[in-house]
C-alpha cells in the first residue's frame, strides 16, 4: 500500500470504523481489525499486569501477529522474565526494540546520578521510550496497531476513541479494550485462565519502568494508574500521544 493510500485510509476510516465497530465486543473488534488489515496489523504490549488479555484476543485472530515490546533498559526484571515466559508458553512473535545508546551511560551523561529515581522524567521518556517507539513504528510501517489502553485509566484516555488516526505513526490506533472496566478485564483473564504479571499481586496494577519515581505499588483507595509518576502531573509516557512525551 502506498503512503498516499494509507493517508487516505486514516482520513476516512476512524469515523466510519468507529460506527461499524460501535456495538462490537473487544474480541470482535480485534477480529474485525485482523480481517480488515491482515498482515499490516501489529500490536504493542508492555507485558504489564493485564497485558495477556489483549494478547490472547489478538493471537486468536492472528497467531503470529507482531507484538512490539519497547525495552527502555529500565524495566523490572520480573517484566523481562514474564515476557520471555509468555513468549515461549504461547509462541508469541515478540519484536523487542531497544535504545541505540547504553541506558546506564545515558543516565550518567544526562544528569541522572541515581538509577532508582529520575530528575527529568520527560527527557528520559523521550530518549528511552518514545524515540524507540518511533523507530519501531517507522521500521514496521503498520496500517493499524492494537493497544491495550482503557478509558477508566485517566482523564486523557477517557476522551479517546476506539479507532483514531495517529499522525505520528501514519496508522490507525485501535484500542479494543477502551470501554472495558477493570472488572471486565479480570473476568476475561479468569475465564481464559490467563497469567498476570508477577508484580500484580504486590499491588502494581500499572507497571512501567522500575525507578520509584516512575512505578510504585498502589495503596488502598488509589486508582489503577496512581502508582505511575506518583506526585507528578505526568500521566503518560507519551507513546499513546500524537506528539510524544508530554502529559
Ligand atoms: S518511565 Fe521513567 S525510567 Fe522509563 S523511560 Fe520514562 S522516565 Fe525513564
């Protein structure tokens, strides 16, 4: 497909496709995306707490769907072990993308003396997550990508549509789980006997990088993403924003 054709598609499809998929369940949306985009459909996953829910739906539709995994270099060892275990257990086609620099050296030359914290989370997310994501999407050039975000995770996400034209990647961003609640996710996980990330039992309901400024376990009464960049205005690493790191 030419760049112009993709451009036409993302101009037209979101309005039409949001109507077409409006009454579909998440597995039906995934199936529709697989039928519509075929081998030009990919997905992203952080292999976080509930990630196996969308991976299960996607691999039922396309068993070898490319699963983009962004490795910032600062992930929990439990995440890497979980990802490798799932890769083998479910024969997942995981495409792992890394930074082109050494992540430890990056800290020392960018004014970050303590690897357990970050002074400048925007600079770190930009260099170690968003630039890697952009390179991954440029090299794969998908027509559409599945992502696991949900409306109840933040005020920003509550404003999103299930299908959105993503100018940054030149593709359609599809969020099949957008209208599902945490309860819906857990019901699906239980019904299909899917494994959770090992840190989920320790209160990590949203799992990103391991610095304590970036991910901490929840305390009673907090929302699922309150443990991310706790105490800061930052709510997103940036890969789900058209403009990159920023809120
Ligand atoms: S989440 Fe934290 S450690 Fe990970 S890239 Fe962003 S600022 Fe850096």
